[in-house]
C-alpha cells in the first residue's frame, strides 16, 4: 500500500502573483497523487484561511469524492494554522475544513484520534506551538510492533516558535513529516539516529519566492510493502507548469533583479570596507545589508550562499 504525505495545499484565494488557474492547478495535483497512492495524508493548511469562499469548498468536496470513487483513494489531514481561527482545533466546526470533514470528503487526524494503517500509526501534535510543546513533554510513542509516524505543522530549527531535534529525539517515532514551511529541506530529509525528518514543502507555489521559480514539486510516499527496507519511503514528483507559465513576469524578474542588485552593492561595500583598516573591526556583512535596507529574504539568500561555500556570514 502506498501512503502519500503531501505538503500544504493552500486552496484559495488565488495569489495575486499567479496568472494561471491556481485552484484548478490544485485539483489537478490532487488527482495526479490520487492515481498513484492508496491513501493521501495532507500535512495541514488545506485552506489558506479558516473560511474560504464556499464555491471552493464545494468544488473541493466534489473533487475529493470524484477521486475517491475513481481511484479508490482515501484522504486524511492534520490541522494547519490557516485551517482554524486562533490556531485552536476547537474552532474546526466553524471552518471550511470542518465542512470538508462533515461532508465525509476527508478524515481529520488529531492527537486524540491518530490514524492506524497497516502497522503504521500516524500521530500529530496540537497546531498551537505552546500547546504542542506542552503536549510532547508527556508523550512517548515507543512501540515495538508499530511504526510511529509524527505529522507536524510547525517550523523546524528555523524562525520563531520552532521545534528542534531535541524536542523529537526521545518521542519514539521513526519518521517525522513536516508541513507549514513551504520551502523543502535541501535534500528533502534529515536523517538522525533516532528518526528521519522530512520536509517536502508545499505542493503549491502560492508565493513568488525565489525557490518557487526553480524547484521540482514532490511528496514522500511510504510503501508499506517495503517496511523495514531502505526503500520504505521514496519521493514522487508532482507534474506542474513551469514557473514562467504560472507567475507574472514581474514577479520573476523583480526577485532576480532585487537579489542581483544587493549582491552587486554588497561586493562594492565589502571592497571599500576591506581597504579601510579603521572600519575592519566592525565589519559585518549582515549590518551592511541591513544598512542598505535589504529585505530579510535577500539577506537569507546571501547568507545561504556564504554558508554553501563554507564562508562566515555575520
Ligand atoms: Mn501553516
């Protein structure tokens, strides 16, 4: 049996940087995945807000039911921060995701109701960071017969309110799948002695961020027939249009231009600072960029470039 674990769908409203039919693109991707998998588990943020236009909700219900009938697939999800008001699972009944669930189109996995498929147990933690942090302090999934899988809709080792390796290492789960952050891990996963953590990113490109112009969309699949082998989890590519066919041309050129502009300015400033002995002691690329008014995204991009070549960025 193949279980696809799919990153944020983020249905509606249509992002202003897109020129194609974003909603239809989402439906097409669901169908592609449904053709391949027996079960599909979403990692939260099915919707971009707790209440979206009901036309999207009903079309999505129809489409999920169509896929269920056509491809004999089942849909599940955990709850994402965008799916409920105030990051509170108790508000599910007033949300678009709640309607999806009541309509029977999708089943919701909660900490109280984990999902058991074959010899795999899919657990999750609360969507609110503080509650989630308290929750995992009292959890131990250790089991010798069942593979415990944790589905998480939170930041990991980056940003504020993020989880760290230490938070998960003693939980007794073998795999952790992350939603929320739309940007995938560079290699898709990080392997630790205790568990492997996966982040494949959103299957949608709803923001005109640099990485969305170049990346391949994919999702991890657990093949339960290959349990215990090194092929137990593999990745499947999601076919989609090239970036230039879905994003406004300004979105693409603006991003490239912005980055080039700052890299160029930075080079000039570094040259200047380097030849000036009196300023060398307070030389900081980060500070220079801040002074130039570089946006956080650009700073991050440059920082990554430095780190890629093992150079210090401070
Ligand atoms: Mn989210």
